[in-house]
C-alpha cells in the first residue's frame, strides 16, 4: 500500500476495510475450479502468476493508486509477485 497516512489513525487504510476488499475477492475463488468456474481463468491458465494478476486487477478496482504491490504465497518457499512497473519504484 502507498498513500498519505491519515493523521488521526496513523494508517493508509483501515485494516478492516482492506480485509473486506481482499476477502470479497478471495471469497469469489474459494472452493472453485478456477479453470471452469471463474471466467478469467477460462481464458488464462490458473498459474500462480495469473492468480496474482487476477487478484491485482480485482483489488485495484477498490484500492486504486494505493495498491502498489501484491504477493501471493503458494507454499512456504514459493510465492508470486505482481506490480505495475510504472507505479513501483525498484
């Protein structure tokens, strides 16, 4: 997340709001055969990379420019990252 820190809360976004946004997106994937039940994955292989991109696109709708980077864990040793290069200074 990136953005101005609210002087009253000391946060960029309230964790409950963030959990609600992310939770709603994850709920749409929970217990689903991604390649059959989720339209995006009918056209895109449900790889870790594409799942990270999908989550980015869905979450970005609500978070806008505050979303800078997303990391999706597959196992304790494997994860996938996604960001838009124009918005993520390396």
